[in-house]
């Protein structure tokens, strides 16, 4: 070891010691805050979003903004666990992208509650068998997750956060030779998102949709090939690690910007963070100008709409529910004024939640 290398390592050791000391000092303060809280709420999405944004603004590199977020999410997760180790419900099995979203938002200092369906995720949280839940709500390629929207409408749960996750699909198998693949299993959306890649690379393979990507990976792990051909799954790198599969090809999605948005569900309102979003569900009578009547107050009060999605109401033929995302918190004066007018015009106005905009 050269003297210069030894010097650098000694400097790193000294910095590591300072980091450890500071991390424990932060943890002590976080624990004291827990003792003086009056409402007993441990997870504060608005506060955590503010911390992450401030750290990104102060970051001068060479660490990326995403790396800084990852570090501080881990710190906050472990500090939070000193008060209580939160239980997070999500669509399983382990290895799904929803699990990745849950880990991104809450860190590893939580208990995972793996559910078999999105319905079960909602029921688990509603029954107080989890502290929070994470569910997919839309994909940049495939659009909205209709079941999640339907359940949000009928549930009393509150949206208290969002997570955006870049989706990078991999072809996984026990086999090492891609030419031996005869079947590909995955969730229907993932098969669609890799449609062109499959057409180019594996045009003759049989494609079969299953309940989740992780389940497909688990199937491949358990599958025994008897005829010299092999099956593969389209899933994540984490699924490859969990189920000990080979990655035959990575990043096979047709759209390199493929991203899924997830919602964090809870049972309490979230205070304004300074950069927020509010989700609404609206119904109106089927009459000329009904849509204009809903949107006009938003426009007049200067409220920016970022999403408009319609779903059949299931209450009557050609009756629809409109799901709208707007910029800002429901306590913002202009949004509060617009909501007051909407309540007079719409048949139903349901505020699904106000929450911090996702931090990378």
C-alpha cells in the first residue's frame, strides 16, 4: 500500500467516524421528537419530502441527486424505526416493482406485508393490519390501473404520498442460452411493454400472462424442463437475485423512459410540504357542458391540472367518474376556493388526498 493510498483511507475512516456520530445524534433528536408529538403519527411524508428536496438543493456533487435521496431515505427510515417499525402492505410476491416502490419510499427499516392482489392491499390497510400501503396507479406506457382507481373511489383510505419508479425489464431464466427459450411468462402489461423487443428477438416464443412479474420469476425458478427447452420470465433485476435466475437480457422495455407511478395510502391527512399535488374524484350528470362546468373553476382560480382520467361509474349506463390531479395542496386558498365551487356543481366531489410531489 502506497503512502498516498494509506493517507486517503485514513481520511475516509475519520469521515466515517464523524458520519456515524452525526447519524446517531440525528437519531436521538428524531426519537425525542417522537416523544413530544401529540398525534402519535410517525411517518410524515411532507417533512421527509422537505428534507430530501433541501439536501438535493444543497448537493454540490459528485454524488447524484438520486444517490443523495437514497442515503437520506435510509437514514430517515432507520430513525423512524426507533419509534416504531412500520408495516407496509403491497402487491406481492417479493420481487415486484411495487415492492421496489415501497422500499424506495420507506427504506428497509419496515415490515413487509405481502398481498396477493390490489384488493387485498386495500383490505389489509383498512383492517389496521398494516400502517401504510403502496399501490400502482398508472404507467407511462400502459396508462391508468383501473382497479386502483375504482378502489380509491369506494375506500376511506387517504392518498398521502406518491412514488415514481423507472421500470427496466429483464429476461430471466435458468438457461444461459437465449436461443433455447420457448415460453415467456410475465404480467400482461410487461409483455405489452416489451412487445417489439420480443418480436425482434424471440418472434416464435409463446407468451403467457400471469398475475405478476415476480410470480413469473418464481414459476421459472420452480419449473423443471423435461424436453430440452426452457421458459423465461420478464421481471426485475431484484427478482433475478431473489429467485437465483440468469439475466439473459436487460432493459428490454420498448420505451426507455417507461415509468410507473405508485400511491402511498394511509389513514391521516398530510400537511403541505411546499410542492404538493391533490387528487380528486368527481361525478356529474350526463348533460351538455358538464365537463366544462367541472374544469372551469379550476381554470378561473389558476389551478393547474396535471391529469384527467375517466372511469365508468358502474352506477348507470354511460355515467363516468373523473379522476383529476391538480398542482398544490387542498389548503391552498385558490384550491380551497375552486373546491368550494366544484362541490356546488358536481354530483360528488371526493378529495382522495393532498400529498408531496414525488422526489427522485
